C-alpha cells in the first residue's frame, strides 16, 4: 500500500468509509423500519381499543333510546336508536380493519351475533309494542328487563384482548426504540473509529512525509546542499518528490560551480572591456593610429585582433575618403550644370504639350456633344416610330370594334323585325278579341276595352320598331364612314412609319460616326495627357537630380571636414594636405 499513488490511497479510504457508512445506514434504516411497523401496530391497537369502548357506548345508547321510546313514544328516540345501530356496524368494520393479523375474528363475530340476536329478539319486539298505546305498558315492562349479559361478556373479552394487544405493541415499540438507539450509537462509534484509523494511516503515509519533504525543500532553498530525501524505493508521489529533490540539489551544486566559473570569466571580461573602452575613447577623439597590444585571455584574443583590424581598415578608409572627395566635387558640378540645361528644355516642351492637350480636350468635348445629340435624336425617332406603330394598332382595334358594332346592328335589326311581327300579330289578336267581345254582348264589354288597349299598344310598338330601324340604318351608315376614315388614317401611319424608319437609320449612321470620332479623339487626348505627365515627371526628376547633385556636393564638403578630424599618422598628413589643396 505504501507504493500506491496518493489518489488511490485516498480513494480506498473514502471507499471504505462509504461502504461502512452504507452498512451502518442499512442497519439503521432496517431498525427504523421495524420501529415504524411497531408504531403502526401500536396505533392500530389503540384504535381497536377505542372502537371496542365505542361498541359498549353504542349498545347502551341503543338501549336508552328504546326505553325512551317506550315511555314517551317520540320518534326522535327511534331515530337515535337507528343511528346508533348503524354506527355499531361501522365500529365493527373498523375493529376488523385494524385487527388484521390477529385472532380477534371469533370475539368480533360473537359480539356481532349477540348484538343481532338482541336487536331481533328484544329491541324490535319492544319497539313494535311501544308503537301501540294499548301495548305500551307491556313494552315498558319488557324494556326494563335485563338484556345485555351476552353482549357485555363479548365486549369484555374483546376489550381484554385489545388491552393485551396494546400492552404488547407498547412493549415492542419500546424494545425497538432501544434497538434503534443502540444501532445508531454502534454505527457512530464504528464510523468514528474507522475515521480515526484512516486519519492516522493517511497522516503517517501522506501528511508526515509531505511535511518532511517541505522542510527539506526549505533547507535546500536556503543553501543546504547536504539534504537527503530518505524516501527509499517508494514508487508513489512521495518517492517522486524525493527524487525531484535530489535533482534540485544536484542542480544547485552545479549552479554554484557555474557561479564560480562565471566570476572568473567576469574578471577576464572586465579586463578586455577596460582595454576596449580606452581604445574606443582614443578612437572617438580621432586617433586611428592606436592599437591594443596587451595580453588577454585566449577567449578574447579574437576580439582584440578584430579591433586592431577594424582600426587599420578605418585608417585606410580615411586615406581613401580624402582622395575621393575632390573627384566627387568635380562630378557634382558637371551634373548640376547639365541638369539645369535639361530642366529649361523640359519646361519648354511641357508648355507646348499642355497647349496641345487643351486644344484636343475642346475638340473631344465638341465631338462628344455631337455624338450625344445624335444619340438623343435617334432615341426620339425610335419613340416616334413606336408611337406610329401604337397608332396603327389603335386604328386596327377601332376598325375591329366598328366591324363588331356593325354586326351587332344587323342582329339588332333582326330583333326589331321580330318585334314588329309580334306587334302585328298582337294587333290581329286584339281585333279578334274585340270581335268576340262584341258577340258576347254586355258580358264581353270589359274584355272589349282590354282588347282595344292591347291593339293600341301593338300599334305603338310597330311605330317604335319603325323608328328604331331608321336610327339603326343611319348608325350603320355612320359606322361604314368611320371605318373608311380609320383605314385612311392607317395608310397615313404606314407612310409615316416608313419615313421615320429611314430617318432613324440615317441618324444611327451619324451617331455611330460621331462615337467613332469621339473615341479616336479620346485616345489622342489620352496619349497627349500621358506625354504631358511623362514630361512633368521628367521635369520633376531633373529638379530632383539637380537637388541631389547640390546635396552630394554639400555632403562631400562635410565628408572632407569629418575626415580631417582623424589623425592617421604619416598617411594622414598626406590626406590632410590633399584636403587643404582641394579647399
């Protein structure tokens, strides 16, 4: 177990605690369950005892109600008897329900049989006699006799059994309560003992080794390199911590040795830094003839040699700079003169190109305006052509509508002719009716009046039909004239559409030519603008070149001034003389 990981030790401890707690809890739950059953039994026993006492009370109430009925004859006493009789049945059922599992059935049956016999043989005959005033005295005599001996014996036996049950239930409950307390105390004692034992084991196997390891780590941090973990061959986290402590100790020892070597290296480093500092101070003062000749550690010999080589190269550079300054000054003077001449020519070319670009831009604007106007004209011609086509369509629709109206007029003429015939036949029928009415004499006089009215209406219908036919004929003539007029308008629109199409074609040609000219002029304008931009860039570059030449000349003078600050020795005297002559 010592080699178990800490998590496994803790898990095993907690698992053991949980199992023990589960076992103790199961015992306690079992004991509490038995106690609850005992309490239920106790409650049933007390309920049975109370119900048994209630039986005696209800029996006496029945007896008293019957006696009151025999004496006074009031129905209320009889109702009280019936009510208590029913309550007896309920009480017996309650005793049976709370006495399940106990041998009380014979006693309950005995009481029920005695009560039924008493009610049948004693109470019911007494009540029957009491109902008749003539026999009421006999009923009173019967009610005064002793009647409850058997019932009292049954209730007494049942009550004794219930009391014994109550005493047994109380004793069982007390015993189980004591058992629950004993089980609970034993469980707590077991849990405390187990917890203490596990705490002791965990402290010995985990807490104490960890605390010891913390102390040794503190000593190691304080500089004590003689600490030992003393964890042996443990393979748990404590063993890992001990091995890690040894690693830290070895690292601390190695670090201390490295510190000693570092201090020695820092001394050598300080020496070379001091030498370089002195040499650099002389170099910053302009003395390039100084070199480092002192002995240094092998590690820094390369640095010393590199410094000496750099100083030697700097001496040569000073000589070369002194010789090149004059050549730079001469070249910059020639560049400045050439760039000034080129700048004047570039400015002249730029002005000419700018004027040409302005003229081409004006031409481009005019051509574009012409192309736009031609395009607008083509659009309007297209709309005019569309309007003519729409007009032709409207004229065609008008012709078709008038044709349909003419056909409808013919149909109306046929209808009018039919109405005319109906009116004629109606007038003939009216005349026949008038003749028949005349034959009928005085009896047909009213019918004759109606026949005259119908004849008058028929004649009026013929006149209206004639006028409608005349108006319809005139309308047909007007429609024919309108159709001819619409056809002439359609012919005129056809001619207009043809002319508009030809004009549209010519305008398309003009617009296309204008667009081509505008495109060509735009390309020329773009080329001129590109040339103008290039010329402007050339002018700017010439100015930059001139400024660069002037800057180069100034920098050459400054370079000569800085080079004269160095003291290169013999070669340096020659360089200083050359600079002086150049000045």
